[in-house]
C-alpha cells in the first residue's frame, strides 16, 4: 500500500510523543498490514515512552498494544487471516512457537517473544504490521473501540482470575477497581465467582457494586484484611491485585484463604515484604501473571461478544496522546482511554 500515515512516535524517553507523517509500512513474508481503527492506551505505554524498565525499546518507536483494525494487505505465505478480517495486535506480538513455553501455551514468557508497541511498532498509528499467527480475532458484533481494552487489560484480568484457580461459588477479591479491576469484576461474576471489591476510593467501590460486586471493602478505613475475612467467611480462595501499590500486595496476601492463591498483575516499582509465617502456615500461593495465551485471548473476547463484559471507555483522537499520558501519569484516567484512530 503506497502513501503516508500518521503515527505518534517516541523519539526521546521522557519527552512528548511527536506526531509524524511516516510511509505506510509494507508487510513482509508471513506478515499482514492492519489499518488501525482504535487503540487503547495502557499504563505500559507510558512506561515504554519513559524508558522505565530494564529492557528499553529502541528509539524511535510507536507505542500501543491494544490496536484493533482491519487486515488490508497480506505478505506472501499468509493463510491464518484474510483481507477484511478485524484483528487486534496485542502485547504478545509474536513468539518462537517451539520452545518449552510456547509448546505449553505459555507463550507470553517465550524468550524470543516480541512485544507490540515496545520491541516492535504498535497501534498509535494509522497502520500496523502484524504477525497473523498471533493477532487476536475480534468476534463479529464487537466494535473496535470496545475490543481495544480487552486485548490487554481484559485478557490480563481474565487470565489473572484463572490463575487464582478459584472455582464457581467461591470468593475472589479484586483489589484495585481501575482499568483492569472493573473488567475483572465482570469476568469473575460471569465465571460464577463471588466478588469482593477492594479500593481506597468510594466512587470506584460504588462502581464495583453497580458492576455486580457482592461485597465492597474500603482499604483506607479500619482493617481491610479483617473486613475481607469477615465478608468472605475466612478469606478469599482467589485474590487478584491490580492496584499498582505495594501496600495492596501485602494486604492481598492477608486476604487469601488457606490454600488460596494471590495473583499479582500490578507492576509498582520495588519489592514488598512477604509475611512468611502466614504464607507457609496457610499454604498460600503467590503468583505473578501477565496477559495470556491465544486461546485465552479468544475466551476473553467471547465474554464481551456475549455481552457479559464491557469496558468503560473514553474516546480521544490520536493527536491527544500527550494530554492522555499526562493524565495517566497523575492517575487521572477513571476508565480506559481509547484512541479513535479511524477518524484521525
Ligand atoms: Zn497493556
Ligand atoms: Zn517460544
């Protein structure tokens, strides 16, 4: 495809993104070209643009790993998708397909995995080159803007719930009712779990109730661990910590029922002290988790296609990205911002 496209590019870490006119990329052998309709803005994009993590992206690059669009061109040898398909280009952009982790469908930890909007250019652009083996297939009836947050925030909360191994009828704590947590409540209810929402913001707890939470605990008042144990009759079988707060991690372990699992998906910098006696004596598992495999991507999207999960979204144009990052950095984004790239 000839012509130019708009992209929001990180040229220097910790500086504003620059809106550039770039040539539309050409898909190589085994790749596809996706015309972006929408792309969600994730906190990880901010970390990428700031060069916060040990493995930094190579400059310049285009962030965005919640890009949804239509396949408009195929490189040679592509059979997994066809022109006109609506796909998502996720954080797990590609993986090797043959290491022990890929063989076990644990591809997000493949040593050769590429990450969308991080090690390869992402969705803050009118076109994205994608690997058709790893794109998300967006079910019919799900709008691009609605699907966007699900391919990172949605799958991360869904997979995190699965990793707790809590069973229908059991309790799960969802700690942190933001971009991940508000989806986590809906997934957990749809999976037949009892949900106890934990946050420090009354407004977010009210929202949690509207989304179906069976109990709500404000972590700012009184003893939140005791309150959760009371509400769940001894602690939750599963605890999912989405809050980027070390205090929430420590509390989460205390909220976990004997033989339960506390799953961490938030990524605050630093370390938290683990109450070893409680963990050992109560046989508690603490597990890290991020995104999920391709089958879990399809599952996470299916819940939304069936109307059981719906992300709160706020639409913004691509040109607003720096203002959005500013708000994100100050915790000023109540829902998920989705860049409406189709109308750019
Ligand atoms: Zn993300
Ligand atoms: Zn691999």
